[in-house]
C-alpha cells in the first residue's frame, strides 16, 4: 500500500544468486535494497561449509557498478566498523530498523529522485585554463565557460548566470576591482561563489582578495586536485539548490527554483534565438479528491502526477510543483504547437493512470492546462500570467484540456 503511493513496483528475492542476476539485467532506474539480517540466509547456492562467510565476503558477491541501500538493525548501526564496511561497499545509503514502512518508502522516493537529478553546474573562468581534464568535468555535469576580458566579465556573468566564477591571481592583479563590480550589481546572485585561483601561496594577496569580496581561494598548481575540489563544490551547490529551490514532497523545482531557472532560460533563448513555451497545469476537481478520499490520498495523486510528467521532460526543460496541485512546465527549443502536443500527451498519460481508491474501486483523474510562448511573453512573469489565463479558460470550458495563447491549436477536450 505504501509503495502504491509512488507507483513503485517492488520485487522481493530470497536467494542472493537470483538478486544478483536481476541487478545485472536491470537497465532502468531501480533502487536495490538489501536487508543485512537476511543476507546470511540467502546463500543456498553455497555449500553448507561456506555459510559462515563474513559480511565483507557476502557484500563482494554483489555486482559492482551499482549502488545499494542497506537496511540494518539498531545494534548493527552502533558499530562503526560495520558502517565503514557498508559505505566502502557501493553504499547509496543505509537505514536502521525499526523504521516504519511509510517512512522507509518516503526515504526511498527521495533517493529515487536524487539519483535522477544532476543539474548542470556552470563555471565561468577569467584567465588561462589550468590544464584540467575538461571531458571528466563535463561527464559530472560541470560546464566550463572561459572569458578573457576582465572589463566585460560582469556582462558575461549577467548573461550566463554561472554558479561559480573563477578568477586567476594574474587577472586579479591586472584588475583588482573585478570582483567588486560583480558583487555590487543589484541583480547579482547572492549565493554565487567567486573564487581566486592562486598559482603560488601569497598571504598578502589572499587577504586583499578576501577583503575585496572573494568568497574562497584555491591553489591551481595541481589541475587534477583543483578539478576534484570543484566537483565537491558542485555537489554542495546542487544540495543547496535542492534545499532552497526544490519541493520536498516531489523533488521538483518549487516556485523559487522555477523563477530563477526560467528567467535564465529566457535569457538564453534571447541569446540563441530559440523558442520556448511555459505551461501551467492544475489537477481537476482536486478539492473533491481531498474531501472524498482524504488529504493523504490527494498527496498520492500529486506525487503520481509528478512521476507521470518527469520522464517526459527533455534535458533542457523545466518542471515545477508551483504550489498545491499546480505544476509549471517550460519546454526548451519548442514551438507553441509542439508544446501543445507534448503537454496534451502528458494529459492523456495521466488520465490513463489508474488509482485504486479502495479495494476494487479504480478511478481516473485529469488535469487542465494553459500554454504561452516566448517571445510573445518576454519574461517569466508575463508567460506565467498568459498561460494561467488560458488555464482558467480551460477549466471554465469543461476541464481536461490544454489551451494555448493565442488559440492557434484546436484542443481535444
């Protein structure tokens, strides 16, 4: 019942050999949960004399290249060497029993969402690149943009909206005011990190740099070490983004996260001459759903909708739970007509999703939506207001339909 909340398909294994085969065959986004107490009893493929394997030997039987969630007893959790063994054995996370089923399923959902999120972290660098492995950084979703003119860096930063700005000590000495110009802009991102890269340790320069507004200093004499430090910073930036800009219940962007990213995407559309569309959708008769089957069930409907929408979004798209039962999508490099077809396909997919409100009683629900396109709307707010007006018309016109602004596509209610 708790797994149904997220439409999870849970398979149980009683033999390690069967579990190993299933892991090796898996090509999807599965999570692998291992009950440590049961692990010792899942070895019937081994001779009886070998059933005294140590935990380390048992864990070595698990396929490499995958990460596992380990479930252990409270007594096991008190032993630090065991925790060390687990985290060294492809551990995605571990949990201690007793843990309520609904709490465990919620935690697994969060892990499932976290595995799918790998936002690009953009780094703008002023100065000569240090010779690091750019391909390896790109693999970890870190995008590098180089700039050579300190007097135009503030303009490039305004357009790119990077998460980190790197300035070499050489460029800083040439133009000491560069960081103050970046920081004093009223539109500057207050959480953006500006870091000085030093070719050699210089305490006096470090003090001047920090006093002028730099957030941190890193040595650039070892490019590999520098890259590793930046990857760690990128992971922390993603976590900070999630705390500020993500909805806790669904893992999607919240209103703050959407507004920040949508405006950045609109700036990019202007620079690259690309189309984009913003859509606002709302679950039909959601108050009736809550009143009839309870808020717990309403929460299930919201989360199942998020799971319906998320796999149908492209790499450059945005998806947000804007509030309550309202969601916002942004389709990158997509015309109004193309966006209508995509959002209408999502509407049909959600409408086909069965919800068992009680044993033997299956219901289907729907959503309505409105769409608006850039550059007809020049800002995130203009696009939202236009799309929201079309959502209102869709609701007034019978629900379960998508209406674009202006009406250039015939809807199919």
